[in-house]
C-alpha cells in the first residue's frame, strides 16, 4: 500500500478511537489504487500477496488494540498461529508503537468473524505483510490517546511527554502507567483521528532479535493446543477410514459388538467413515481396529503412480515448434508428497439444541464456519468457531475436514466430541502436494538466452479454502485477460528474477479425485527446481560458472545481492573431493528474495550407509542461505523460518514422497514417510539475514523451500554428473513393507525398547 492511497501523507494515517469503557483503537486503511504501467513479469505489477493485502484492507478498521486497566495491551489476531511465530511478531509491532514491555502484550487468536470477509485467512506468507501497518496504526491511535490523557492529568503539553516501559513520562520525571490512563483515554463515541507512526530510525523493538513469547509454554508443555482443551462432556473420538482414498462406508457387520467394547460410548456411520467415541483414545483405536466394514471404492480406486503420470503427460500443454537455435530441455517429475505437520488433524465439537461450537486450529475459519453451518443445516450465526493454536500446518490447516467430521458426529449422537485423526489417517487420507511434471525448454545462441518456456502440469490443487474467493472477488481488476482460475493463481505466485528472452510459463491441471492442498510454497518448489536445473545445464553447455551465469541473467538488485552473499559466505567454487559438489539456486516470491548454496556428499560410502527400514541416499553436509525479507520484524524468528524451510527443501529433493498403489498411499506414518531425518540433516547450516531494503516487510513463512530444494538438486547433478529428473531422488526405491489398509490404523507398539 502506498502512503498516498490514504490521502493523508507519507507517514500519517487515519485511525479510529472506538467507543468503549477502556481505550480501544483501530486502523482505517483504504485499498491502494491499481498499479499502472508495464512490467516484464506479471508479479512485478501485482502478485498474490498484493491481492491478499488489498482484500484485507477494507475491514482493517475492525481489528482492535485494547489497553486494559492492569496496564496490559490486548489484541485478537485474525490469523492462525501454527508455530510460525506471528503472535511474537505481532506483539513486537504493538510494543514498538506503545513502548510497552513485550511481556505485557497479550496476543490471542480471534474467533471466526464473518464481518472480516477476506481479513481472516492465514496463507501465502501474507500475515506480516497484510497486518504490519493496520496493527501499528491501531497501536499508534492508542498511544496518541494515552498521551492526551496524561497531558490533561499532568498539566504538561502532549508534545513534552514520552512513553517508556508501559508508562507516560513527563519532562520532570513524573510517570503514569498506561493502565491508570486507560479509562480516561477511552471515548464515549467512535471518531476518526490522524496518527503518525514511529519512524524506522527510531525503532527500539522492530528489527531486534526476540525470543518467542510462547517459548516457555511450548518447552514446558503448558501451551494449549486443541486436544489440550477441557471442554465439558467432550470425549475422544476417531474414525475408521476406507482402504482407498475417499472410499465410502457401505455396511458394518459388527456395529453392536463394537459399541459394547470397554469404554465405547457411541459408534456411528458418518460421511467419511465409521466414527467411534470412547473414554480414551486407546479405546477408540481398539474399536476402530475391530470394526468390520464393507467399503465402496474411492475416487481414485485402482490407480497408481504410473496411471497418474500418463494422465499428466496427456494433459501437458505443448511447447510448440522447436526453434532453430540450440536448446536445453528437461522433463521433470515430482511425485505426491504428504503434509508433515507435527499435530495431526483434530477438532472439538459440541452440537446441541440448534447450536454448534467448534474448537480447532483453522487458517480459514470463516470458510470453515460457513461449511459447517451448511453441513449441519444451521444458520451461520448459530455456529461459533474458536481458533486454537496449532502444532504446525504447512498449508494443512487451510482445510477444516476434522472440524466438519467432529460437527457431523456430534450432531448425530447429540454429544460433545474431541475428534483426532491417527497419523496414518493424515498420511493416507489427508491433504497432499499434487503430483506434477514440468517440461522446460531454454533456447540460446552461445551464452545469450533467447527464450524460456515452461509447461507445468499437475493433479488439480484444491484452492477452495478462501484464497480462491479472493481471486474471484478481485478478478475484474486483475491484468490477466481470460486466464482460468488456476492459471491466474499460478501466475500471481511465480516471479521470474532472470532475463530469459521471450518467456512463457503455463499451468495445466487434471484429475480431481485426490485430496490436495496448498502445501508449503504451493507451485514454487517444483517450478523453481526445474528452472534452476536447466540453468545449470546451460552453464555446462556454454562452459560458464553456474553462479556467474545466474548473476549475469538477473535483473533484480536484491536477488543479485543474496546470490552474491551465499557465493561469498559459502566459498563457491572451492575444490571438493570426487562425488561431492556444491549447488546454488535462487528464488524470489512474497516480495522477498532468497538464495541457497549447498554442499552434498554422493559418494558410495555415504549413499549406502545402513539405516533401518530407510533409504539413506546422499547427504547434504552444508547449507548457506541468504534472505532479504524487505524489513525484518524479528530476525530470530526469520532465521527459524528459514531453517525449517531448508529442511523441507532437502526432504523434497531427496527423500520425501508418497507412493500411490491401487487407489491408496502406501505410507502410513513418519516411520515410512521420510521427511528430512537426522542422517540427512546438514551439520553446518548458516542463515544470513540481509540488511533491510524496504520500509515494509516481505513474506517469509514459505520462502526458503524452493531455493533449498533447487540447490540440493543442482548439487546432486554436479556431484553425480547426471541431471536428476525425478523427485524426490529416492522415490524409486521402496525401503519398507507397507502396512495393511484394513484395519486402517496400524497396531500400537507394545515394546518401545526394541526401537
């Protein structure tokens, strides 16, 4: 948003003092005017984050900062905290403008608020971008009111007062706590005011490293997740699920027998399977395993990896006539990948007396509320949705299937339920990253790139969680012509930092029978990995250094800076033993820039080292990662985000995938779904946070995945002398014996000592 769009000036903004018994303030921000002019890439004109931010602005005045009589400052964040640290960064923004200690800022998660429309969706690494200014404006309004109240109390002009450590301080050292001023600073009417934000050169909190505000609770087990809530009457519940994806229950041979098992209170057929409610989750597992269900086939019954791959090849948009100049080409396959959130899918529901109350970690709570109301046949205002903190998401909690199941079961049996998916449920019936292929052709004449074409073909990505509604609502204002919906989303999320001549990138999607989702970074890891591998091939063809080749093609100074930084810090080009190599890659998105340099060991002694029930494969031994996130709010949090994304990238490149066979995924838990393990975690990881290059923050939650994955792939190609074309590289080796799909829940371990 430009400052001029408010009609106030570069640093002055409009806000509201709201009618309330204690001080409550909010922002007023108007949508920025549509950008004009031409750009080499559509994301230079408008990108997905612009859409999400503009969609949120009209309701920013409904987001409020409240100063309490006890001197604390409260804020109900309309986003979901799922471990990414946004409650900490939000508290830092408020602490900056109000000069209060961080531990006196209380950030909670807002219940579903339909009036916020598009302003309560967590995704696309957009939270800090979209809320940075509204939160600061609301806090600045509160600061202005507190100073005015203190001025009247002390008889000192407001200009002579300062705020420090949660108090207003006068020129003679006199001090009044903000709690004592909260009632006096309040207003009986709602009215508009102008405020000025703290200037960047005066920041005392923003940009300084801070530990997580919830760190102590997290490490001591006091942090409250959905399954920790004590909702009266809510007992554990689980679902017996079909042996194929999206199968349906037909008949149950032993319903009464299972209902009589110890601790079991209810057994009921629901839309996704047969649900069991019991006194403990252990009893639920026993009951689920005991059920004898006749299942109807699922939506992809009988299909396997090769079948999907044939469909993708058939749906691919042709590249067109091959140019007469030399070309570098590649066809890359990326198999299904599972969502690896630590917390399994879960929700609590109490549906009785024509009302529903839901508790769950939800990144799209308004859409969830609408869907639950429709499923239950209730008016939306009779459904209350509480957003709880989540133990990881990576896009998974954009979907609310556990909440829907819990609500359906609770309504059916007339009792409160605490429903949890088993880990096997999450892997086999949960959301997956679609299987895709990406065909790339780069034409060149010597070291001059003439053109770049990429045809990305995938199983359809489900965007029915709110992001799709944003694009639909703004479609008339978007410079996309008559692109399809998926094509529009694809283009808005794909920047091109290189100058590659006449360039085109197109998406084609097919097959809607899978449960897919916007898993971390959506299309970008695969798109970027394919592009960076082709650039490495061009470098080899033209005998150019891969780093120097990339540098010469970049048209963005920020991208060039992060690339230079990792090359320097990682000693790019150093001599390495045969079978080991460096790889370098770049990714720009979310108004941020990132680059990764990795070193990999592909020597036989490393690749073949014995690991129980696992494919060992190559090991990444070193990662140097540089990130420019515009303005960094919390460097410590940003470093943690990048570290997590690096581990994701390594997993996607080397080990992490699902195997589809006869309409079901073979993996059933983390013992056979190989996210980055200790044996593949690099012992040397360095994250470099670049100096701020903007007055506004960029996105970071998903940023590190694409560059890391691509750098690992490029390093593997240089170490082995063969460009990898199938990901993860170890997908072709099935190292475990698949667990049965009937019963759907594997037996619980009985002797942990042997493992």
